[in-house]
C-alpha cells in the first residue's frame, strides 16, 4: 500500500474539515466565544496541518501552521477575537481551499496569496499577542516540511481495539515511517515499538485514515523520553532537532486525544464514499430490472388468461414485483441528499454580501433535512445563490431606510425547502421593498418588450427573467447587470422546474422554485389514443371526465373550450396535435383529462385511460433530437417505447398546427388571450 | 468522434484495403464502412414520432437505449417500401449517436482495394455526392459507398438538433 493511495482521502477529508471550520467560524460569537467551537476550529486546522505535512504539501502546511498558532492563542484566551479577525480567518480558510484545489490538480499553489495571508496572520500575531511566529513569510520553503526526515527516537504506538485486518495494514504503514523494533499484543491492545523517522503527530495523521484517533496512543519510549536537550545516543544535529520536536509534541498528543474522545464519543464513521458513476450505474440497472419485471408480469398475466395459471408462479411474480419496487426505492434514496448541503453555504454568502452592501441581514433556514436528488442539488446551488444575492441587493433596504419605514433595522431573509406532492418547493423570501409593478412595466417598455397594463402581477414579475432586464438604479458589485436572472430561469426549467414570484410592495418578495424530486423516475398516467400509448406526468393530471356535448363550446372556428365547473379550458385533441390515426374523433365519446402546465389548465382529449405507473425517464436527445410536445421517452412493459408528453409544448404545438391549417389570412382570435388568463 | 478524427481514420483505412457492409435498397447495392456498424437486427416495435419527416420511422428500444430509426428507402425515394421478415435494421454508431437505418436486406461484407474505389461523379439530386465516399466496382457490380457519418448528421436528415449544439 503506497502513501499516494491516501491522497484522495486526504483531499476529501481536508475539504470537509475546511467546511466545518468555516461553519464554526461563522457561528462564533466574537464577544463571548464558545470554547467548544474554538477547540473545534483549532482541531480542524490541526488535522489539516498534520495531513498536509505527511503528504508534503508544504505551502498548505505552513499556512495552516500559522493559522493554527493563532487559533491556539485564541482558545487559550491570549488572543481576543474581533469580527475583523474572524474575517481574516475566513479569508485564510478560502486560501487554504485554493491551495488544496491546486494540490489536487497537481499544480503549485498561488505563491502571492500564500505570502499575503501569512503576512496578514503574522501581523495579527504580532499586534494582538505581541509575539513573532517562528516561521518568517519570506521563506517559501518551510523548514520543517522540507528538511530530511529526522529520527524522532523510539516511540511506542499502541493500537486499541483494532481488528486484525486493519492492524496488518497499520503495521505495514508504520514500517514505512520507521523501523519496527518490536511488536506484539492482542486485539484489545497491540503495541509496536517504532524507531520512527517522523514525528508522533505525523504517525497519528497517517493512522487516522484507517482508524479513529481514540484508537491510537503514542508515547515516547525508552531513553529518548522527556530528556529535552540532545540525548547522548542521538548521532547527528538533524536528529537532535527532530528529537526536540518529538519531545515537544508527544506529551500533548494523549491529552488531546482524551479530549476528542470525551467530546465526540459517537463519531464513528457510519458512511462510505462511493463515486456517483457507480450509483448511477446501479440506478440504470435497476431501471432495466423494473422493465424486465413488467415484461415478465405481462407474460404471466397472459398465461393465466389461458387458464394455465399457476398459483405459485403468480405469487412469485407479485413478490418479485414488490421486491423490485423496494429495491428501486432504496437505490433512488442513495442519490437523495438533504438540502442542508445547499443551505450550509448561504450563511457565508449572506454575511459577505451583506457586509459589502452595508446591510444588516438575519438568515433563517427552514427544512434543511428535505431530501433532493444529488444532481438537482448540484444544479440548484448557482440559481439559488443568484436569487439570494438579488434579494439582498434589491429586496432588503438599507438599515436607515428600514427604520424610517418602521421596520426592524435587520432585514430577514428566509430560505425554506419542503415537499409538496411529488415536488420540492424551495423558497427565497425577504421582508424588503417588494417589487414595483409600475417600475417593472416602465423598464420593460424601455427595453422594447411587449407589455400591456392588463398583465397580471405574476406576469409582470416574470419580466425580471427576461434577458438583460434590470431595474437596479446602478450596477453594483453584487448584482444589477441584468445578466443572470434569465439564466436562473433557464437553469430551473432545464431541471424540469419552474419559478414563481409573489411580491407585495413594501412587504417583501417570495421567490418559489418548484422542482421535481428526481429526474430519473416519473409517476406517469398512461393513456391511449388510436393504437398509440403515451405517458402524461401524473403531477400534471388534475382529473378526468367524460365531456358532455353541452359543455363544449366552439369559438372562432377551430378553437374549442370545455366548461368544467364554471371554468373554460382550452381543449387540445391529442390525435390532432400528434397526427394519430384511427383515434376517436367525436369529443363526447372520448375522455377529457384536465391537466395543468406552467400554471395554466387544459383539457386533453384522449381515447382511453390505461392506468398509473412509474416509468424510467429516457432522454430522446441522446440519439435523436427534441420533439415538440414530447419531453422524453420511456420503455413500457412489453419493451416498446412510449413518449412522455409535455403539456405546454403540446399546447404550443396544437396552436401552431391550427394556425398553419387556418392559412395565414385568418387573424388570430382575441379570445385566445382571455381564455388563457382565465 | 470528431469530424477531423473520423476523416483521419478513413484516410488511413483507404491507404489499405477497407471493409464494407453491403446492403440493398430495392435493386441497388449500397455499402457503408463496417467499422460504423454496431449490429444488425430485425425491424420491429417502432414507436412513431409525430410531426417528423416521413423517412424517420420513429424510435425503438435497443436494450434500454432509445434509438431513432431512419428508412433510407423513403429518403432515397424508392417505390417499393414494404416491411417484412427480410426488412433489416442496421444499427450504426456515428458522431457518438446510435441510429438504426432500415434497408431491404444485408448481403455481405466486402473488402475493396483502393483501386476498386472510384470517385463519385458530381451529380445526384436525391443523394448528393457530398454524402458518397465513392463508387466501388467489383466485377460487374457497382456499390454506392455511402459516407454514413456525413449523411446522418446532415441537416436534411433532421436527426440532430441544431439548436442543441449551439
């Protein structure tokens, strides 16, 4: 086993540690710092430093080292914390993150940033504590890391409660770090006497990739114990330096471990890291399994029709079906991760943005545990960041303005997530100025957009998603360039979701993002038109009914509306829109399915409802192209392909068809608009 | 595979003998580069796609992958378009896409030497010579060598979404 195998693990762990550090720094109350939190921040820095040193990432190690010293002073109460110090720590954390990324890409980290942050941190140390840190910033190659491994003398490494398999690995690792003099013991306590070439901290750092820190106890053994200045048996000056270092470090190690053990007794790892590719492969395979299972199911039901039916076969099939569904659900849940992953970055975003704008903001997050498909979580982050920035910049007013308006100085921004039917609803809500309908309309006219005063509020608010649209009086660092809101909307639509805006002037704005839970599986309603089968997303289906002749009204020739409980809905005959042959033409003999798409309702005329089923969504564009009125395809139980219909696309399609059929000279009836708005 | 790349592959192959899959459309014999062929299967279970050109028969399920099916007989304006037991779909792999093409039958695999491949004449209304990589002459037979990459990714085949590539 080579040490390079641990690189990836280190990168991932370091990333998590940095995230932890940031979170604690943000939560830190500078006036009355919680010693628990200070310790946690210190521990994170310490672990990163240890790992970085082991792997020879000298720049990262040095940055962390200086930061660690400062944090150590802070937790000992020698350094009084202030908000600007916390900002500097956060900056240092960002730079460490960049360094980490650089190492991950096998590049050298940015030297300028490194020197700058080292200087800043040392300046703080000098001014606040009055002591110079031992590592000068000018020297890019830090001495401890680049110095040849020095012998630290004899260390006794005790492994507590380590299984045989892990122990073998660990002993192998230890052999690489020094010369094993002696080993023995049982599973409870296995001791290795090591003539170590590295410090105790480094040994601990390496071991921690395999076992928990509580399971290791390193003590200095033999004559090189706490005798501080050059023991007699140390041959070279380099070794002396190393020994001094070891002596200085070793006694603190067990003490620290006790603390960690006391604080996090249940820190045992209960998760594994798996690459997303592997999970996706499993999901695909399970999808195929579901299809095969439905094929079998169909065959068996045909068999029983011919009264060859066999009881145990039937039972087996229904068991298979249940197991397959459970398996599918379990596999899909692997991909689901809580919204916390998205929300956790916002305290920082809000803090930074609010600081830049000179506003006071309280951030409230709700529904952190709401789960969402991983691919969606990744894609929602950017649009959400944009919306939050927008709210902070345009929504919430300056503290003075707020006071003058009789609102609390501190603006409130709420991020909330919750399930709603088959969807997830994410809200970005502020208690700021709200949107100004008149200003939006004026701006839209200025930009040459086609608007009218009769537009509903919702439609007016949607104008902000038009490309290049910004009502900000001036362009700021944060937002106002008008680039982005259109991208936000496009991204969200790309995920199969939509954005709604509710706003009240003077009271605030609520931006609601509605997303499907997952993109891979869809609850569908299969329908039949002619001899073709189509799938309607179940989330769009409201109800179905048999239209009576008296409820159908023809308008201006081709257009037909259906009256459903005092509401007139535009009728889309699927057989017309999609040119299906042998379909039922008489509307009163067909079935009307009332569906909703992008906030509007339509009545679809179909021949027959087959039933509800979960379908695996297959992309049509992989090998073909986008088809109007169709969002994707799926594979049915008999192995044939069925198209999944897209309601709004279908509506657009039927309109263009009718227009083309009507020949250009017939003006478009004005009713259309009214009906859509109803 | 990028255009330049496939070009390079082709020129390299042309320097030596190249293998072609020969298929028939009506009475005519066509051939495509065998390296583009993924598999050959029967014509079945095709789901129609509305508002698509007539030569796009629809899509089918190829072991969980949705594959469009193109009928070259309709595209080349042949008279007798029938679907029977002999009707064959050649599944080809072009430009990272999988497409099935319907032909009347697959006869054999031929090896052609560079001398046997003649340049295609500059004519052709239904089938532009842009889509041909040459004419193969084999005793008294003539094989029309189709550049299947160019043909299937061309705009008039409407298989590739141009807006999507922007």
